[in-house]
C-alpha cells in the first residue's frame, strides 16, 4: 500500500471528502474513491472519514492507496513565461491550453511538470504528490497568472490570503450580450451540477458561497469585454456566474454556445492581475500581464466599440 497525503486548500474548504478526492487522485474513478472511503482508507489523525465528511481548510488527510504501477511525476522541459520569482514563490503567465496539474486524461505535460523541471526540489509539498507547489488553479483554456509556492511557509501564508480574500485576482473576459449597467456583483452559490458531475452549477444543494464582481470595459455588437474580480474562488466560478446571468463566455462550450464563435475554441478568459502580500517580506506585490494574442485577436474581430 502507498501512503498519500492531501492538504485541503482554502478553495476546497466545505467540499465533501469524496468530491475532493475525485479532484486530487488522478486515475481513480468515483466508484473507486467511494470504495476507498468504505474500506476506511482515508483518515485524519487516526479518525476514519466517511464519504459525506465536509473538508476544512488546512486539514491533512492520510490516504492508503493500493499498490500501483503508476509512474512518478517527471520534470519536463516545457517553456515557462515567468513574471516573478524569488526563494519563496514563482508566478507564471500560463499559456492557454496548458493543464495545471496531472489528472485523468492528462498524466503529464502539465504546468506542474514544467515547474518540477525549473524549480527542482524547491516546491512546497502541501499540495500533495500530484500538485506540488500549487496554491490555486486556473482552467486549461484560461490563460494568465498563477502562483506556485516553493516552501510550506509560503504556501500556508498564501492559502490564508485566499481564505480571507486578501489575495486579489482579476480576470478579463469576453462574454455574449450587452449590459445595461456598467458594473455589478453576482452572489450565487456554486456546487456540482445535479446531473452532469463534470460541470458546476448555481445551486443551493451541496454548494458553497460564490461572489464575482464585474465591470464593463467595452461594448460591441452582441458582445462585451469585462473585468471580473473574484471574492471567492470556486471551480469555474466566472464561467458559471456569467452564464447564470445570461452572459456566457465567448468560446465556452460547457456553459455557453455548443459551437465555435469568432474563431475561438475554449473560453475567452485571461487571469490578468494578481495582488498579494509577500509571505516573508510583508511587501504588497502587484503583478499584471498583457492580454495574449488570442484575446487581442478576438477583440479585433468584434468590430468597433459601441
């Protein structure tokens, strides 16, 4: 048997343990995860957890996994656009199409593989064996800024800022439709879709609070360019929230139109700005990256602003 540890991030707090494990145990089906829980293979401080247990940020779960022939996570020489780096953390401008960490269907060629090549052993272990250093995540087809921690001290400090909402994350997006107002807030809980477990949804059942603030940057015929600031960090939050108010992201096949538009496959969403307190120096760090070529090309194709 292999011993595997998972630390609960601020974003995962409140999730059921079976849902959390499905996100973190690459290659395990939902039925396999439930079987592990039924067999008492998941515990915290010696206490066995049941499948409906609600996770708490900072908890570390001990998981006994059956022996497996899975290959260890390997460093891979994948180019990184590094925006900031020191002995405690690294901030990368992730390219669109790059998966953040290994998961079913994506065993390698991820951001984690690239970070292992660049940083060597200097990544925190709090994220577990599949997610070393990863403090927060962005989707495969979302481009932009993402932080990784090089030690547990930095990881815990940055996770605390995520939890108390002092770590500011701002995104730019192109959405369908035009707005009557110039700004607004979507305050709707998000949880797993009741039928399609691969999707998220605005729902009151088994959900967590989710708040997205948006601001209109420009209007076009049938489309809008907006800025979104996350107060919380739920899975697919911006995509789900904007779709819920009738403005799905351009190119988002999961929550929007089922076919390409404006030549874009994959949502038009870019993590443009990060603001946080450096965990060691206490200095305010503000980082920004320009809009990538694919995003700028979409804006050009939208035509003149209204």
